[in-house]
């Protein structure tokens, strides 16, 4: 594995690979790697010859009151895990490399970014789409891999790539979970032992939703109410939202319908740690 900190050096290495016909795959991350990130590397390896992982804690996707400064950073451990997972090129740019003095251009996806995460984090997705655009321009990959863990992010990136005619296939990897069901996240490290214990309620609430649908419940408000009741029974949980939405538009829907894919998603705070989780459901059309 070769490490790069400069855009120009990474570009040189990639153009060499491209000239000998290698297909490039990129996995953008903010580091503090876990099995979720590494699963995306394996997907990238299946679909490309050279896998680039980027590790960049992107300041523009954090609001001033969010955890940019505190976000976990461990480059030595990350580099070891990335290499073991088969990353070929690791890109670790400094903030000044990505946002030099005078930086003033942003990419914004309208609509989809206003709801769910966007309703409480109004500048978040603009930061995400700007950095992902930059990373896609720098690496010019055939494929880029993201996780279903950030379902709205995946939808927003897909829309950006389509709207701006970016020449890249976006692949979405499934959510990787801890044995007790908690979706893996770099932010899980912030949880106290008691918060960590209670946090399993997130995945349990999604399973409850699946059970309810399995028992023919179709009303979004009933599903949301049952999920909220289960989550609120954990004393340390503070619900930001629980949503049943159309997966394409991300607009809330009153009821599940046959043939339509719905995104059931939630954001819950435990102390200062905000966790998200989701599942997709499609009722078969008869
Ligand atoms: P992050 O470092 O949190 O920005 O995440 C980098 C990429 O890894 C994003 O595409 C995430 O959706 C994805 N990811 C994070 N956690 C998981 C997980 N538990 N399972 C699958 N993908 C994940």
C-alpha cells in the first residue's frame, strides 16, 4: 500500500495505473476504520483493479457545534487496517490540501438534503457533496463505494452523480453491525457503557418495524409510534426523528404500498452522541 498526502502525487500514480488499463475504485471515509469501512473496500476490490481509500475528516460537513475537533483520528491504526483489507493507495490529505486559502466553491443537491438528517443539519450535505465531488475529480474512478448506513447520503450522492453526469458507478454496501445489532460507526466509541448497552434499541426498533409489517401493519404512523415507544423505554435515548419515507424522494409516506421501496430511518441521541440507523423494505407487488 502506498500513502499519499498530496493531490498531485496521487493523480500521477493513478494516471500511471489508468494508462496500463487498470480500473480504479475509491472508498471515501473519515477514518477511525471499522468493519463497515473495510466491507466497502472488499466491494471495491470486486469491481476494480486498484482500490483507493481516502481518509479525511471533512470540516465542511460539520456544523460549528458538532464534533469535528473531537472526531476520532488514528492514522497508524487506520493505515494498518486499510493495508490488511487490500487498499492499494491510501490518500490522507491535510485540510489545507483540500481547502486551500480562498476556497469558495460548493456543490449542493436541492430537495433531498432538506429532510431527515438535513432538517437538523442544514449545511451537512453541502459539505459531503462538495468533498465527494472533489475526491471523484481527483481520483476519476470507475466505481466509488458508499455504505447504506448513511442511507440519505447514498441517495444524495447518487442524485449528484446523475444530475452532474459524473462518469462513475456508485455502489452501496450493506450495513455492517456489531453482534448485538448496533450498526458499526466511528461515533460508537463516544458511548458510555450504559449508553452502549441501551443503544441496541435502535436496531431492535427496526426489527420491530419489520415484524409489524410482517403482521400486515401498513400505517406509517402506527409503525413510527410503536418504534418510538420502544426507543423511549430506554432512559438515555432522545429521539431526533423516526421516519417512514419513499426511498427515491425521501418524502414521508402515510402508508406502505406494494411495489414501493420505503426507507425506515431514525436518529437518536445518547448524551452527546447522535446515532443513525435504517432499513429498506419493499412489499412485493402481487
Ligand atoms: P464515515 O467514515 O463515517 O464517513 O463513513 C465512510 C463510509 O463508510 C460511508 O460511505 C459510510 O456510509 C460507510 N459506513 C459507515 N459505517 C458503516 C457500516 N456500519 N456499514 C457499512 N458501511 C458503513
